């Protein structure tokens, strides 16, 4: 979206269970100031769509993660769920670059977990890395990407990804790695990006980076002899 422009946000709430969800069914998204009570109830398999318009009024390029949360009641007690999305605002002036590095179970959902809040999984769980790089400025950029996994530098081709050499204004590069088996311990993957304006000018290059982290649960093995 253009910086300062309106963004239409849609949230679909679906009852995937076998019990009717009764009122009050509340839907909240703090990033866009959303806090509403949905009308009626949701029968098993039923869905309802709520839409809202929000304006990110900043004048610079940026990205805005936001998470919608819903809660309701059943005869067996409360139920809740949440889901996130990322809105990137693009400035028509200057150069800008935004990087997200994500990790998640095979097929998603993917999260930008950090060392302070890593993805916690069991050893052997099938995971995937995901890269997202967006030109949020108003000029074309040459692109250089460096991926570092547990301190070792890799080419994205090692993960089955072909990175573009340039990104036009508003253009994104996204790639998801093949599934791999989670190894025991803490694992940190960092993607650093450098973008230089094209054609070359006095305007400086821009940089950004993103990090994703997962850690495996401790395991205890008992052997009876």
C-alpha cells in the first residue's frame, strides 16, 4: 500500500469445530484499533467476514505486522484463535528496503520468531524457512542477499531459492525453503539485504535484515535395564 493510503482489512472467522459458538463473539486487532462484537452465533462449519479500513499515516516506508484475535463461548467452555498478516507501506520518495525472515511448520503458518521468543518445537518436526524482501521505496534497487545459519554463511540457492538481481519499486521477493527436520538445540537464521539505487546516483544504498529462530524442547530418555 502507498504510505498514507487506506488499506482494506478483511478477517474471516470460521467455526471449525462440532459445537455452536455463541455470543458474545469478540474480534480484536490492536494494530488497527479493531475491537468489535460480531452479531449472532456461529454454527459448526459456518463463517462470517468482517472488513475494516485503516490508514497508516506515516510518511516513510515501513512494514506493519498485525494480528487479529477472536474468542467466543461453547457449551464446553471458551474458544479462541488468532492469525496475523503483514502490511508494507511504500514511500514514493527515495530508497527503502524491508526484510522479513520467518520460520514455521511445514506448510505454515510462518512467524518472525527471535532469540527472545523462539519457535518451540520437538526435535524431528518438519520445518521450513521463509524469506520476504520488499522494495518499499520509489527507485529500482540492485539486490545483494546474505543468509547466515548458526554462524555459517549460505547462498539462497543452497535452500532452493533464486534471488533476483534487482527489485522494482513495490516489488517483493518471496521464497520458502524445502522442509527440513528440526535438529536439537537453538538455531538462528539471519538474512541481510543491501539495495543500491539504479541507475547509480548520489543516493546511498539501503540495508535491512531479519532473523528467525527455533529451539527444540528438552528430551529425557529413560532406559530400563
